[in-house]
């Protein structure tokens, strides 16, 4: 007599939904956005050529998927304290730890292979990003529990390496306009500090000594505000230091409204910081940042195409 298939209780996420969350689907837009920004700066066109398209796939679904899946596998016990992870595939037993590890390895290998198809510089940058993600979660290094290394890993991996990957897919890395990096570094730093503030109670219960646990909630939130404010200051500095850059007017036009909105939202958050308001602010700031990137892409594309 064959066993009856197990029924999924109502309210539990489906298998596909759980797996997509475990490979970091919500974070793909950030990794894709940062990589695409580098592609637009390098290619001076809205539609990337095949090299840029491969870089997008490698840095988005492949790199981000491998990072998130490996992190979830390592933190599967600690995530029982985190309500944000209640629907993950590992926590809901949709994936076994061994399956998650095989999946992370497969995505990492796919990431490396795609990088190799583009060029050596993209390959090296992707390998560096994978190494950072490994050191972030691996129990031996566990940089996520070594403040402020947890912040630095994400700032460098997302704010620096991803735009560089996009650029290097089309042009030599040595020609990258380095003056643009402070804006992405500080913006990602502010967003990541907010995620740490949101996870502070769960991290404390799980014994994860993140930067937010180290600094406390108030100082962490203030640090996020400073990072966002410094992003605007860095943009103004760049506009004065490199006034003849052909993309500078579009960068200012696209991003200065974003900074005003972000600072206003951060001011509201500091007055009433709860777990819900922190998470709402993260989603809001992330959406505003992506809109800023999108506005820059449209404005620069219109200018470069002669519109």
C-alpha cells in the first residue's frame, strides 16, 4: 500500500514560493539594479549587449541566489528566532540542508561559468563577491557576527563590486569612473544598517553579534541616517569635483529628489522606531533608491541617445 502524499497545511507557502524566497528573489532587484547601473555607465545605452546581459544573470539570480541559499542553510537554526524567515524553504522543510548546499554550489558554479564567458575581469570580480559571501556566513569566518565586518562585506560586495561587474562586462576596469562609487557605497550602507536594526531582536536571541547588536538600536539608526545624508553630500562633491563629466547633470537630476525623500523618511523613523516601521522604511527606501537608479538610466539614456 503506497503512502499518501503529504498535504500542505493552509497558510503555508507553496514549494516554489519558499524556494524563491530562499534564493533571495526580493534582493535580485538590488543586485540587478547595481549591476545595470555599471552597464549603463559603461555602454552609454539602455539595452545591454550580450556581455552585459550575462553579467546581469550572473550577478542577479546566480550570485544573489547562491549567497542567500548558503546563508539560510548555515543559519537554519538561528532563523527560528527570526519571524522574517518563517516562510523560508529550509524552515518550512521544503528543502533539506543537503539540497540547499547543492543548490548553492550549483548557482555559484553557474555564476563563475557565466563570468568566464564574459571576460577575465568580470570572472575575478564575481569570484571576489562569492568569496565575500562565503566569509560572511561560513562558521569558520562568520563575518556577520564580527562588527563592523558585516557592514563592510555588504557595502563592498553590493555597493562596489556589482557596479564594477557591470562596467567591466563592457569596458576595462581601469577606466571606471571611481568618483561615482561613494554614492553607491553609502546608499547600500544605510540600507544594510536598517536591515540590521530590523533583525536586532532575532539576532540577539540567536546569539549573532551583528553591528546593530554591538551598537544598539538608536546608534544603528543614527548611523543609517548619517550614511544616507553622506550619500547626498558625496553626490554634490562629485558634481563640483568633476563638473565636465557628461553624465553628471543626469546623476544630479535623478538622485537629489531621492535623497530629500530618504532623509525625510529617516527623520520620521527616528521619532517612532519599531520593528514594523523599520521594515516599512527599508522597503520604502529601497523602492526610492531603485526609482533613483531608474530615473538616472532614463535621463542618461535620453541624453546619450540625443533625446
